[in-house]
C-alpha cells in the first residue's frame, strides 16, 4: 500500500477486494478469471500444488491474456519445487504478458512441498526471495558455484514479491524483506491487529513502516441467509484449516483454545483424509467438523459469514483494525457462481441503478439489454468504463470513519473493488 492509499484508509477505512482460486477444469477457470476481472476485483491469485490442480505458472500466463485490470500472481508458491532462476524467468514473463500487473506470492510451503516429502525453512525462503529479486532486478546470484544473470529483462519494472505468513516469525520476516505480505487469516479484529503488529516490527528492522508494504489478508467471506448456513457451505474448507494450523494461529494471536476444542481438533486430525483436502464435492472431511463440534469455533475464527448486513458489519470491524486489502478464496465446486454472488452481494447498487447511471453517461437502454443478453452477469459490472466505476461508489455506513463498499476500479491502474 502506498502513502496515498494509507491516508485514504485512515480517513475512510477502505477495503480493497481480491479473489483467488485454483483450476481443475481449464475452461471454467478462464470463465472465472474473466468474470473476476470484469467485476472489479483488483487481484486474482492462483494456488500452487502440482499434484492437486493445474500448474500456476501456465494458468497465470493464460490469466494475463484473458484479463485487463487485475493484478495477478501465485497465491502462494514455495522455494522448494522450482529453482529460483526458473521462478525469476516466470515472473519476468508474467510481468511482460500482463503489462506490469504481476506479483509473486511465496511462503515456506504447503501441500506442494508436503506431497513430495520436502520442506523449507524461513532461512530458505529468505534466500530464495533474495535470489529472485536480484535476478529480476538485473543483478546476479551465485548458485552451485556459477554466477547466474538474466540475459533478458522484458517489462521495464520489476514485479513485487509478497511473502505469506501466519505466525510471528514468518510475519516479521515478511515485513523485513518483502514488497508485500499475504496474511493467512484476517477474519477477526484480533487476528488483524496481531498480524499488523508483527509485520510492523519486521518492517522497522529494515527501516520501513507498514505504509511501505502491500498487505493482503486472506479472509473467507460468504453471504448467506444466516451465519450457520454460511459455515455449512464451507465445512470442507474449515476442515482443511482445522487439520493444519488453526490452533497455532489462534494461540499466536492470543485467542484461547478451550479443552473441548483441543480434543475435537485432535479427533479431526486423526480421521482427516488428505486426499480429500479442499475438495468441495467430498463429504468425509466436512462431516468431521460437525462430528467433533468445531463448526462454530472454526467458522468464527476463519470466516465472515451471514446475511449481507452482518457481513458488512464484520468487514467494518476488520477494516477498522487495519485489514484494508482482503482476498476472498473461491474454492467451491462452482467458482463462477460463487464469485458472481460475491460481486453482486458486495456491490451496493442494483442493476437498474447501474443502468440508469450508464444512461446518464450516454449508454442506451437497448445497449444495456444487449449487454445483459450477452453476459448474464453483466449487471455486476462487465466492461464498465473507468469513469463510470468511479461514480458508482456507495457509502454503507453513515457514521464518520466507517468503511464503505463499492467495486469502483480507479482509472489509471488495476485497483480492486473496495469497501470504502
């Protein structure tokens, strides 16, 4: 986040929205990426797990050609499965293909490393980031006794490198060495405050402040008839996080983990099927959340769910705590419908209001009908001109310093939909 964005947040508590997903069906992914970009989301992330879904490097090249505004990048890769010069070349290529919209999201690893029996440390991660940055900046690195240098540069500006983290050590490292930070969870004000404190400490070690960093929080946001129904829809997702790191993340942020929850987590971990991880059409892991009494506790710690008004109030709370950029994972069996719903529910204007505003800008009623026939989801912002997007801002709260929600993409750059 640059200084201007930081001051805007201080005055109006804005939230910028991005989305992330993976691809098991290529055509569906391409449709999803086009929708996410045209709906005003300003960031599109793609996960990295080579045995579980399509390759992010190939898919992000496709994304670069199919989108026009959103920033695009890995969400997240690791320092294990690819040599740093390979990643540096990919990043330079993606930066050129996208016209300067690329970023590299990277952490110590997840299923991509676990599935092949590998692991990495924070020291490995730091060395990898240094190598990729040097290579994409025109510098050189020494690997296996050989000096390596990129012999082509492509796009004139270097793509930023964002480091992902959850715990204090990884967040401080990210604050110290990265251009930006991807925080694993920003669903509660307490988790947000903890993460920003740790990132700020790391930034200070390198003579920087939070305002010098692009900080994004992964937060599951689901508008549903009720909180319970929202949690029910993402049980498969909650189960994966309960199996991996939910208790540790809670303790890091000072969130108590009751004894019965500890027992439930151990029970879930003992019965968890790794080959069904993050698969929405499989029920075994999802059922474990209810079997071990974890749904409400895990849901409230890792998700914002409920009616639209309830979600808005919760988003206001995390925005006030400092979560001003949020990436919403889209991991359901129908990511296109999920993203269309997210855009529609977080977009405060009805189609008729958008249409009327377009007419004032010179568009015709016939053009609006034709657009709607071509794209059923045209009402959520397909191909809206930049000046129209700027005008379609809407204040949700009436109190001073409360967040607002809109999907206005500012002219001149790939900015996302915003609460604010």
